[in-house]
C-alpha cells in the first residue's frame, strides 16, 4: 500500500520530517478552516490525459462558486462514499495495471491507485448534487513522504480530506498531509499552487464543528 501511494505522483521536493497523525473524530479542530490558494500552477499530466479520454467530464462549470452547507445528511454522505470506495477498489499501481507510470482513470476494473479513488468519489458526489466547486482534486505529499492525491471537499464548516489511505475524514489542517496544488473552485481545468502547506494536527488556533 505504501509503495502504491508513493507511485501516484512524482513529487520533486520531499519534506524533511513528517508529523504523525493521531486519530480524530468528525468533530475535529482545525487551525484554519480553509486552504488559501496562491498563483496558478500547471495541471498534473494525468489530468490532461484523463480529460482527453473523458472530455465531457472536464467541461468548465458555468454556475460559479457555490458554498455547501455541511448538514448531518451531507456529512453522512461523505463518510459513506469515502468508506465505500476505499473498500471497493483494490489498490494497484498504474504500471502493474496498465504498464505505464501514470494514468488517471475511473476504477472500472475494480482496481486503481490514489487518483482513481479520487475520481470515483468525486463522480459519486456530483451525482448526489454536490457542486463541482466543492470537490477539488488535490496533489499532496503523504504522511510517509510520497506523492499522493486526495479529494478536498470545501464546505461552510471548512475543508475536509477524502483519502484512500485512511477511512476517517479529517479537516485539511489535521490531515498530516503537505498540500502542493489543486483545482480551482471556479474552473476545474485551472490549477492553483498551495505553497506546500503542512496540515499539522498539533497546531490548533481556531475550531470548527462539523456534524457528527
């Protein structure tokens, strides 16, 4: 599993030390409710490949940015979908499955690596009425120093991470991940730099309380 996570992306810089992630419930604390993106960044190569194969899934939204109210029902959807796909998809590298270093695709074979989990979770949440602007594919460095991808879900209670490496859904700032870049909430084909921000679970200056 660790080798698989490290194979998801080639990340140029690896942080010198990682913070150990402690267990947390849905009622976690966060140092900042929201990530703050910087300047434009290049999209991952895999995103371009995915869009070439799935052009209708990469049409820019025209509804603008929407804020999701994180109700009990919405939280339950996140928990259900994250757990369902984490259990349903068998982890395998792109090289083992397709013979290539990188290929972003839906997990139609029932197997996939990190971005395939993300794409499936994102697609299911869209089917359930979540706005595209709240479901941002995000490139990170994982807790072991490897390249990785997660789905960041933006809500009025803060931003939460759906990650195939763990079943718990955590606020971004308690994730132990280092955030590199992600999709723009106003155009999924534009990507934004996140400044290599480390979600450090021991740094807490403000709190949010998502539904149980």
